């Protein structure tokens, strides 16, 4: 009897330990990574480097927040990278080709990006294509649209238009601020905070989670399911567009497929964030913490002279690990 | 047959725990081949868990299992199958592969496990073998038909055929009659008897429908709260005694209908047809304080009627009026805004959010009552209302933050009903609300519906349980093949008359 009791106790503690790791594993991992990199290179935890890390994850985080919203309705938006690229091209072209003002350029670029979200929503909600496949198609479509728009090349100040006419437009100094610290970091933190409040403290946020949790139950509870799913994909595109604008300001030009590289780390951040604090569902703060983990890892490895072309191995492995913890936990 | 050596299966001291729950404690169980054994218990009594242990679905139980006094080790479904034990689960769709045909589905285990070195499939032989199995059961079914095109009853037959495609000594049927009509149930019983008496299979029969047990079972095991209550012959027991054993207390036999003043007609459905004619030309009306019953066999269109009224299935033609206002119900969202509520049949799939806590389930249909400016939630108000509802309905849960997945079936159903009480609708539609719910929770749910009638609400109660319809309603519409064929006053009718009309008599 005693032995049996002890055994139960042991199992209980084990279960408690595992659930603790599952809840706070991301934070522990960040802490251990920072410790490790600092021991290896003391300059790692200098304020300037920590600021660099935050700056480097700003764009990923904002794009990942959009993805998080699509995850709340149990969808996955793969087209966010292309949307970011497209917005980058649009906003830079408006400055360089058409010499438009900052506000007009940004509003126009965001408006066009929202159309991308509407197309996604139409294919998924109305035509009923599974989300992954629908956004896989639009990922290619809008990557192609962006490239066609820029004539298959990049756009930067002083470069002629596609028809060869010279340009005089420049990126205005106010626009440059968006991509600089501390503004870019402030934008990121604002986005995280606003979306966190929206998801957790408003009716609409709750509805998004209900739709993602059980779409049929949500429908029969009288929730306008299609409307909320559409809304989620449009918000996803909106944040991808915001990421694209930050990217444009950061690099000061429109490059081919500039946004494509953000898809993978954004997916990783959002999935790492699922388990944060034991939430077990997509959440803004978790996504931010996930992005920090990816950022710390990338920065540390670069400082340790791991070549850039090998980084994908590590980033991919982190994504696999995050997915493993999500799905393995679900199975149990 | 009596002379033949029977196989005896014993489970001794079986215990199993899940995180936070002791699902079985020291249960003994015994069956013999060639007999039909009833396994009953209220929801959460542990009968399904015990059978999952026996069929190898869990590997972390303690205790031992013996066949003919020889200890055997069952830790995986394959172990169980090799010992000749198989189970047919309640959810038939989970076990079938929709785009494979009947023969492939029947022979699946053999195709998967018994191919050995063979790489090519001899389809003619597969179909012939499947045919032989179906013949053994006396089932006429085209082996080339796809599983997705079968009726529920046919799907179940296919699963039973799969289970006995190989030599079986014990077959577990988990609530096999729940989705079946009376005729289909009779057919199932014929097969079960044939298996037991002519093929020496031991059948373990889990069911909530007591009359059936008397019809078909010889032995009975009653479980309660993860423990064995009794194991004995059916002979000498009556339904009331079994219910008492299941509940561990005496209960009033009959549900007493609330006495409610019935008022004016508040809800009217005229010439309503669903887009694909799942229901046709429906005319019903509900008065304030009135509970109307929708009776009919499974497949008569009761669920479709409920869903069409609620906008969950597309409407082809017809009118729906509430308080003399014409409603244009295009989807459930609009239906809810207009004051309709539906407690759907498929509780876990459609009624509740199993991964969410009780409180957010309860507020899901009425969240606007708990929001302030800019749609911000008022979490305190929401929780207070949830706690009150938990108390009002007697939902058994440690607190309002418990995940609904951890509640028993009856309590989940109370949550599904409570959601609509919070939403304060005018017309409540209940689709098989007592399905898979134990006797205690059932009378709670009846009380709730009676209470709603007392408030002057109208209720539509769809069920294939005639005794329930007779107990709770004021007026009954009988459905047959998607149409309403008869309107009856509950006080002037009986089970026989309803059954007569629901089987197409007129």
C-alpha cells in the first residue's frame, strides 16, 4: 500500500514537472541560451546587443502576430511573407516612382494588402479550399504579382522606372524613422499589447477562439462564423502589410522576395508561443516570446560565426521542436 | 449447445487512473462465450473504460485477465484481437474508411496484418471472403458499395462483420442500438443471437435502453462510479431495480410534468422545405408555455427539421413567424438574434467547446450581455452569471474554470442547455437532449424544460425515445420520411399509436 502510494506521488510530481516545463519551457530556454551565449561571449548581453536583438525581431514579431490571429480561427496563413514583400514593393514604388507623401503611400499599400487578405478569405471561407492550400496558392500568386509589378527587379532611390524614365522620388525622413530603434521596437510592443488585449478582453477575440475551438458549435451558438474567419484572414494580411512597411523602411528599398524569409520564423514564433504560460492556444504574448527565442538563437549563432547559410538548419529544428511540443502534448 | 466447452473470460482487480481521476477501482468482471451479457451503469460509471481495457485500448491498468483460468496479457488492440476479443465502438464513422468499399472495410484487419510477405492483393478473394462473412451474419449488402454511401445501420453491420471476419470468442458492442431504428435494432438482435447461440461468441452488450437488455441479455453486470455493483442473471430483475442499482438510490418512477398554463400561438412554421427536401412541407405551431414533441424513427428527418428551422440547413421555401413577425432565417446567427435556440444532437461536436472552460461555454451564445464599451468583456459579470447557472442546473464541476472535456456526458449536456438559458431565447429547440445521458441528469433536463415552459417560452422537443416524448410534451407531431404525417395530443395517445404513424401507417 505504501509502495503504491509513493508510486502515485512520484507520478504526480513527474506530471507536474512536465506540465511546468510545457508552460514555461520557452522562457527557460531563452534564459539558458542567454546564459550560454554570455558565457561564450560576454559582449552578447551588452545593452547594445540586446537592443539589436529586439530590433531584429520586430518585423518577425509583427508578421507572426498576424499569423497568430489566423491561428486563432484554426487557420494558417502561408501568404504572409508574400504579402510583406508585396507591401514593401508598393510602398517603396510610391515614394520613388510617384513621389507620394508618407501617409498616402502607407494607406494605399495597406489598402492593397487588405485585398490580399480578402482574396484569402474568399478562397477559404466561400470557396472552402483548406487554409494551407489556399494560402499556398496565394503565396505564389502575390509573390508573382509583386515581382511583375517591380519588373522582376528591385526598386531603390535613383533607379529608373520600368519604362526607363528617371525617378526623383526619395524615401522621406519621417518614413525612415519607422525602421529605426527605438521606434521599430515600440511599434512591435504596441502591436503585441493591442492584439493581446483584443484577443483576451473583447467579445470579438473570444469569438475568434470559439470559432477555432469548434466551428460547428460556434455556428450553432449563433456566432457569425464566416464573418469572423474572414476578419481573421484580413487582420493577418494587415499585420503582414505592417511588417512589409517596417521592412521597407529598414532596408530603404524593395527587394525581390524580401518578405519570404519571414514566413518560417513567424510560424516558429507563433507555435513556440502556443504553450506559453499553459495557454495551449495561439496568443500574442506567447508569439512575442517565441520570436525572442528565435532572435536570441539567431543573434548568438551569428556572433559565434556560424555561417548565415547554416542558420536555417537551426531555425528549422527549433520550429520542429516547437511543433513537437505542441502536438505531442495534445496527443497526451 | 449446452454440452460444448465454453470459454470463460475473467478480469480481476482491474484499476486504472487518468490524470486526476480514478476511472476504475478493483473491478472484477466475468463473461462466458455463447452468452449475451449486459453491461450497464450511469454516465461515468466506467463501463466503456472497462471494455477499452479488455480490448487493449489502454496499457497502464493494473490487475489481471484470464481466459479459461490461464492468465493473458492484453496491452494493445492487437493482443486482444489475437485472443479473439474485439470491440465495435459507438462512433461507427471513426472506424470506417469512407472511400473504401464494404469488402475492403470488412477485410481491413486482414489486409493490414495478415498479408505477411504478399505484396499484391487478390481482390476477387477479398470480395469473396467479405461476402462469406456477410452471409454468416445473414446480411444482404453489396460488397462494392463505398462505406461513405452506407446508412448508419449498415455501417454498424460492416463493423460487426469486420470484427468477426477472424475467429472471435468475445465481441463487445458499445451502445450499438443508439442510432438504430426499431427495425434495424431487431435485425441487429437477430445477428447477435445468431453469433452467441450458433457460433459460440460471447457478446458484451453496453446500452442505456433497459427494455432491450431484457429482450436480449441473459446476464448483467452493473457498475457505478468505477466499481462493480453486482453481477447476476437477468432473470428476476426488473427495470426499476436495475435503475436503482445504477444510481444506488431509489427514484420516483414517473417524471411529473409541470403544470403550465398554455397561451397564444407564438411560433409558426408554414410549408417549410429544406433545399434538398430533407424535410418537406412542414407545418407546425407552438403556443406560449407549450412543449411540442417531434416524434419519429431515426432518419425520419427530426434533426433536419430542427436544423432547418434554426437556419443551419438551407431553406428552399416556406415561412417562419415568431409573434406574428415574419423571420428571414438565413443562418443560425440570424436565428439567435431573432430569439431561437437549438440544443443540437451531437453534443461534443456541435453543442459544447470541449477544450474551453465551463464559464466560457455558458456565455458563448450571450457574450454581448457581458461586454461594455468597445466590446470589452466584463470577466467578473461573466463568471458570476456562470457560477449562478452552474448552481441552478446542478452541473457537477469543481468550479467554473473546469474544461468541459472533463465533465460527464450528462453535465456536458447541462452546459449545452445552460448556454441557451443565459441567452434568454423565445423558442427552444431540443434535439435528442437525453442521448447518452444517465437517468438522474435526464430528469434534471426535463425539469429545466418544464421550467422554461413555466416562463412562457415555447419548446420543440425532438426525440426517438417515445416514453420521453409522452412524458414531457403537450402535443406531438409525428414525422415519417421528412414529412409530418400526424398531429396528436399527448394526453390522448400512447406509444403504440405514435409508433404506428412513425412507421408509415395512416
